C-alpha cells in the first residue's frame, strides 16, 4: 500500500522543527520564581500553573499560589527578559489579582486579550473541596495598563451528565481567541 494523504508510509518523522537542539536540559537559573513564604496568602511553598502574556514590551505571568491557609489564589508577576521575575506589587508582599472570595480555591489562569482595554481570565474555581468548574473573570479597570484586579463574572463550563467522562470535574483551561472564536482546552 501507498501513503495516505495525511501520513507517510515507512519513513521517519521529524518531531522537532529545523534548527532546534537535539535535546533539552533544565535551565541553570531555575527556578525562575519562588513562593513568598512570609506572605500568608501566597507562600505555602506552592506556586504553579503559569500563563504568560506579552504586554507593552514586557512579559506578564499569571499563576496560582497556595497560601498558608490552604486556599489558592491567582497572582501576577512581570519581567522584561522572562528570566528575572518580580511579583506584583512587591516580591515581599504579593497580592492576588483574583482572590478566592467564598470559594475554596481559584487557580490555573488562562488570559485572553479581548480588546485594548479588556482582558478575560478563564480559571478553575472550586466552591468547596475540589469541586472544580471553569469560570470567567474580567479586569475591573477597563484599562489594559491595569492587569492587577479581576472580578469573578460567571461560570462558563460545568461538569457533564452523570456517567460521562467529565461528570466529576472540569478545570485547568487553556483558552485562545482566534478569528473571533474562543477555543478552550481543559
């Protein structure tokens, strides 16, 4: 048989683009950011789930952190070179850009630039325990210069029917806006 239109028969598959290294190794300057253990809402030694965006010539990282109270919140850090990161508003006392409110935890942010003055944050929210659902929050300033305050808007994806593959939890969204269509992986 011959090769089908979508595949090859008997050949090798190049899995890395031309010019990429043959292997990867951890960067010698890892970790790029550590928890602020002195800040009760930030540093129980658990920061994770980064989402990076390029904004006005610098990089912005939204990420989850578990506080000493056991609850997760979403924070922001910025960098000019993606190597040296600074937490907002300070490394010593970072503040959440989306606090948990009455939820057990909020985490796993994925941000989309909707317009020059509007951002949408899709994230995992658990009202109790790990009852994960996907929610939307919006920047409250209406200003692209201020990515430091988001307000919970509404749930955008809940669990499926009993017995379905997504009957228990849905979370960890990754969202893009492409040609006017929002696409989510979760």
